[in-house]
């Protein structure tokens, strides 16, 4: 297995970094927290220009025909600068549609970004939760998955999904519903009857979130295999892990740079053991998360049976690495690290919200533990 980036992947990563450098996304995040949400740039036209909406759609439908590894590189660059590009919702949705033969007519406008999709996250069963389930609006108990009923060749879907990434402004909602107790893929027009999307802001102004309510909403049942429905959940885990790893990289770079230039008692603070050890721990977690992420990117095509475990492991480690990196960034910067004017609190906010979305890092960790225990029992 060769996890080195190809020349094309290096170009994709550098092109994404250069594209995003045209926008002052971190400054915009601060202004949005001050109440000026109009300061956040609309990055979707830029994403369309770069071809990011079609990363996971094959070339015959107008996409780039790439895979999760390549999408992770783009999300990593978004995470570095806290860029709110609506890819975390769009890409898992297109992954489901790409595996559904009866959805081919929907793909081309999604590949070009003319239309935008949002993934309705419903997690597959595991050793703790025996049913397909959704994130709750509050509390720890998982919410039930949406349900579907047949209606003259179409379906009617009802249910509520909370904190759906990139739902506000989406044109198409794609996810999983239970039809007669079995999971099926569904595609729902966002302006269809019974569909309500309530925008919500939670702690990190760069995140576009919405509570989605479906009340007998007409839907197209997708003939996507169950494996692709479950795979979309784990793809979303891997993508948010990639974004988190990118944020860790920036937090560590800024912390190391400050530790070199800030002097106290005639010495750079980076020469003190406590500071060195804290930064080294962030580096250790970063490298661990990156290696797991790269393996997950390879496994989606190279070893599909291992992708759920690999994506969950990457999500678990990356979420904790970002939390550690953000806290260390504040600590290393001392008094200025906790001030409103510094970037550190923005990355801390990103860390705290990211590790709670899509089931959270805790659920990903449980998934890893359950798999490893099962393997040990079977040995």
C-alpha cells in the first residue's frame, strides 16, 4: 500500500489552498460572531469554479470521477482556514446518488454545482444502537430514523433530523428512511410539500446547520444498495475528520511560530519543557490522525469492508486532536490566546462543535471499540 500523494493529488491540494487564500475566512468568522453574518463569504461559486461539487461523481455525469481520498484533501484545506464550503453536506449526498441507477438524471446539475444537495445523516446500526438512528435535538438518546410509506409509485417521508450540515439553502435532500422497516435511500426536493428547514447557529458561526422536518413529504426512492447508504455515513465521518486534521495543522503551526518568537526571562518560551511537551503531544495526535485518515481514504476503494472501522477511527482521533490543538494554542499564546481579537478561540469553537456533529467523536470511538472487541471475541 502506497499512501504517498500522487502528483495530481498534490496539485489538487495546492490548488485548493491557493483558491481559499483569496478569502479572509478567519476574519469573516470573527465578524460573524460579532453579529455580522453577512461577512461570511459565499464560497459555493468558488467551489463550482474549482469543480469540487463533482468530486465524487463520475465523468459521464459531468463530475471529476475522483474518490474520498481526493475529497479529504480539499476538506483538509477548508479546515485549515475555517472555510464554510457546503461540501460536508453535498458530497455524502452525491455518493448515495452515484450508486443509484435511477438517480442518474439528478447528477449532472449537482456535479456542476448548479444545484446543491444536503445529506440527511442517519447512522447504521452498531453494537450499541440496534436500529438506524439520527442525531437528537438535545440529550444523548439517539432519535429515530425517518419513516417512509409507499404512495402510488412514490414515497412519503416523515421524520425530524437535527443539526443537518449545509441544509439551509440546499436544493435536494438525500438520506435514508425506513420503508416497512428496511432502509432505503430517498431524494427529496427541498421545496416539496411538508419540508421545513430551520437554520440554526451553534457556537461556530462558520457552520451552516439546520433542523429538517419532513411531514409526509414526497420523495423518490433510490435503488441504491444498503452498503452505499451506510457508506455515506462513514464517508461523512471521514470528511469531517479530514477537515479537523486541517484545522489541527494550522493550530500547531501558529503555536510553534509563537513559541519561537515569544521570549520570557531571556528565552524563547518554546525552549521550556512544558511548552515543548504540549506541542509534541499535538504533533503526535496530528500524525496519528493523518495516518488513519489516509488509510480510510484508501480503504473506501481498496478494502471496502474496512472502511467503516477506518473512517470511525480517523474521526475519533482527529476530533480529539483538534480539541487538544485548540486548547494548546490558547495555552501557548498565554493571555492573548483567550482574547476576542486572537484566532485561537475561533479554532476552539470549531473544535467543540465539530466533535459533536454526525454522532460525535464519542460515537465513532464506540464504533471502533465495538469492532475491536468483536474481533477479539472471534479470535
